[in-house]
């Protein structure tokens, strides 16, 4: 029988991604919480998961961990090499220090109705690789740095996922794209996410996600 349960995936709703004090604050990041709390209260979700970006202090994505002149947050890029397959590599954007394990910036924001969340899953612990997706590192050969998420969804017979949270053009996008790869029917709730780049980044990311079969809905469309 095909898996038929429905999951809500709340991506990285953490202090460092939210105004006013987050080191990598996404504009409007806090405004989506009432909508997400509404979804958490909806009977249509069997499984509700919140993810946390959870980096060691020496993580490769922090601009400060790279030498001049390639150490400007938001502007510089670094090459990330697959530690298990050095012929595979790609360039990735560097960020301010954010979501360091056990720091206050890594906390889920307190407005989130955490009592309704079944499971919190951490990601991005391997200092050698960037990991926007809540499923695993982007390297497929071999796939590694897998989080608990794929196993948890499988154990709970999930077939369909709705992705919300931060940021639409980075971790929400990568998580939704991996969900499709893992065989889930995948939706993004458009009014329950915000982009780092709300202009061009939003438009391009939405088009790319739609081209991969991800559907965009509004919270109103899915209230049970
Ligand atoms: C994210 C940049 C760096 C995200 C995480 O959650 O979208 N963005 N780390
Ligand atoms: Zn990060």
C-alpha cells in the first residue's frame, strides 16, 4: 500500500533567521508564525516536524571561517568538495555566523506552538558541507549527512508533505526538492514562507520548484 499520511515540515523557524536580532534575518520572518500555528492546529496533518539549522562554530558556510578576500557574508562564495568523492564540488554562498549549536540564535522562535510539534530534527552538523535540505547534503555520490527526517517520514507512512518556514529560496526550496526526489507529493505553502531575496530570488525559486513538480498553495486552501 502506498503511504498516505500527511506531514507539515516547518523549516528553520529560528531566532537567527528572524528580525529583529537574527544574524541572518529574513525580512518578515516572524509574520508567518500565526499562519504556521494555524496549520499546526489543522486536523489534516498527521505528522508535524520542525527542523533546526544546527551548525558547529567552524562550519564551512560561515564567511568568517574563510580567508580574505573571500570572507564577505552574502557576497563571497566558497568551493565545497564532496569529502567522499573529491571530483564532485560546487560553489556556495557564504553567510554570517548563524544557528551555532546551543547558541540562543539557534533557538526555535518562542511564538511557534511547539506543543503541537511531534518531532524536532537538526541538520547541518557536518562542518565540511552546506546542508540547506532537511533531508541530506546535496552530494548524491554517496549521499551522506542524512538527517533523521527521511526515516521519520517513512516510519510514519507519510506520502505527502507541506513545506513552510525559512528561507523560501534556500532551505525551504532544498527541502521541498529533496522531498520530491524521495517520492513525496510536495507542496509549499506560499504565505507561510519568506525569501532571503524576496524579489528575483522568490520568482526564480518558485519557477524552479514548480518545474520539479512542487505545487504552491495558500494556507487557506488546505485548512481541514
Ligand atoms: C538557511 C542560509 C544558511 C535557511 C540556512 O534556513 O534557509 N539559509 N543556512
Ligand atoms: Zn545554515
